[in-house]
C-alpha cells in the first residue's frame, strides 16, 4: 500500500553481514520502491555500508560464535557491542537519515547511552530494566546530519544494533 513502510530482515552468515548478498537485493528494491535507508546493522558494522568510523574507544565486541558466549544476548545479528570502559564512544556516518533506532540490551546491570548528532543531543537512553530484554529507542535526526555519536558514560551498556531510516 502506498505510504506504508515494509521492512525486510535478511539473516545469514558473513556474506550477509558484509552486505555482499543483501546489497544486490536492497539496490533493486530501492530502485523500484525508493530508498528507505540502510536499515538494521549490527552495532560494529564498519565504515562503508554500516557507517561506523574507525576508531572507536572502550567497547568490547561479542559474537555468539565466540567461545564462552553461549547463552548470551545478541539480537538479530548474533552480535553485541558492550561498553567495557567509562566514556566509551562510537561514531556512525549519517547518510540522509531522518531517523535512527537503537537496540540496546536492557537489564538490571545496564546503564545510560547518550546519543548526539553533529554535537546536538538527541537523547539519553536508559537501558536498565528489571529483567534482561532487548529494548528499542527511535530518535529523529536533524536534517542534514553528518555524524551520529554514541557515548556510554559508564561501562555495561550493551548495544545490539542500529537501524538507519531515511523516511
């Protein structure tokens, strides 16, 4: 239906995560229906498709396939980025995005994630919750924004992914 948004989530292996296969599908769908944005990426998807600029500071990467990670929280992508130091930061390129949606892992031992775009505060996401659960926080991005900046003032903030939407 015109004016309605459709989301397609493609789960798979490293070829999917690297955007080799999904890029072809996304390009064709965007040609037909218009560009809705990059969509969901895991929280450490690097520059290029994902947009994370190097370097980032104070984060530890966890993948569900790594030894000792059995039973952990990983979200859609089997991945999470966890603040291992106070003042952990990570930056992402904005590419005409009108909205971002952040997916932190909530729980009793989680904390606050400060989000800004081009130096302007967008919000503070509180991920503390009585029981562990993935959370979702949508935020509007100022028109023409260039850089999304994430700051975890304290350790234990856990980010599963980000969705970038242009409409």
